[in-house]
C-alpha cells in the first residue's frame, strides 16, 4: 500500500495542489508543479530500490527498515529544530484552525480507514494496517518536496502545517498504541483468570454445569 500510494503520488500530489489552489488567492506565491513532480520522482526511486532489496535480501531489508525508521524520525526532528532557528517566531503565527486541522487529519484518516476495512470484513491485522496507511502520512516527504520546490523565503510558512501534523500523528499513534497494549493485556490476564477459575472448579460442579435435562418421550 505504501509503495502504490507513493507511485500514485507522482501525479496526484501536483493534481490536488492545483485543484485546491485553483480558486484560492495565493498572492505572490507561484506553485512550481514541475519542480514538485521532479522532487516526487527523486523520492519515489528509492522505493523501488527498497522493494528490490526486500525481494532479494529480506534480512538486509529488515535491518535497513529499522535504521531507516530511526533516521527518518531524527531527520524530521532536525528539520523542526532548524525551522525554529532559521525562522524564529514561526509558531506565533499559527491559528487555531490550523491546529484543529492538524489533529483532525490523522484522526479522521485512522477512523475512515478502519471503518472501510471493517465494511469489507478484513481481518483485524489488515484493519489496523489500512487504518495506519490512511491516517499516517510521510511528513519527511512533505518537507523534502517543500525544500526542493519552493523558494527559501516561502518555506517558513509552508512548513508549519507538516510540522504540526507530524507532532499530531505522533501523539495520536502513541495514544492508539497505548490503548491497544491495554486491550491485549486485559485479554491475556482476564483469559488467564477465567482459565484458573475453570481449573479450580470441583468435578461435581463441572459435571453439574454440563448436565442437561433429558427430553421426555411418550
């Protein structure tokens, strides 16, 4: 799903930017669709490399995934810190509408993805996968596209929403994982308690609970 969405983004991201900004007054800001498309191509190529490594060298792919996940998180953290240094006071211009949008976007994505998977009667593991794929987006890609496509002067205001979105989805994912861990813990421990109660029953009680009243026949 991640690979397909990344490939489809080659055309969909410039198209959605054009569709959303067509009727809006963007002022002096000109959206460079050609540069955006080129930057997406440069991001997509490593995806095919990763698929090839996973196909031929699955063990190496597992290690690369762990290293890449940590590196991606550190990359986003460095970008956020640099934004604060290069554009001081950038957080002062954030409106409450932007904050609400940054919270609703991953939340609604998770809910809609999980609901859609439930309607199609997918397994629980697939429901969670589809929900995460719909709700969790690649903030690193957004930062890369912005830095490669737009002039330096405009990047300060443009990086506000991806930054808030990254923190928002991180907090929501931590909350979801915490609730999931609690659910699994309750299932395991309540299951053990029920099993112990059944083992502690006397043979007479067990036989009595299993006894059925025979039907009377004429």
